[in-house]
């Protein structure tokens, strides 16, 4: 039996069959939509709790700036800005900050080259 008849419209049985199929598909769609909305709400709730926890942990830390950390200060004195603690020097920016996208292949090539004694690493590096 076909769902729709071309000759004289649809019969009552065909109408109820089509309505049932439509109702079932609407209910199933509604169930999946509810599941999706619940998952989205749970995800948002988790993210908000995580943000609050990170802020709480940050507020409890005694050292909140990396360049005030005694171990990092020693690295600055010994290597990044010899003799002083001077953040944001060209050397510290180059060595401590992340490279993205098109900068990565040039950085890899530069790191593969052997450094000459006394040569400033990255001297030929374009910022």
C-alpha cells in the first residue's frame, strides 16, 4: 500500500499513517534537541565552574607574575638579561613566547644550525 494515492487524494487510513509518521519523527527530533540543549547547558556550567576555580587558585598564589619568581629572576640574571632582571627583552621575548603558523619553519631551521661561540643567537632573526 502506498502512502499517497495519485488518483483521488488520500484515504483516511493513509492520513493517519502519515500523521503517525510525522508525530513520531517530531517526537524523536524533540528528544534529540532536548539532549543537545542539556549537553550544551552542562558544558556551559562546567566551563563556568572551571573559570571560577582558576580565578580562585590564581588569587591564592603568592607569586602571580613569573618575572617576580626567584627562580625565574635567576634565569633572567644569568641568561636572559645578564646582570639584571629585565623582562621583555628581545632575547626573552624570542625564547619564551610561542610561535605560530608561518614562523615555525624558520624557527626550526634556526634551531638546527650550529651556533658559533660568542655569536648572539637569533641575531639574524627578523622580528
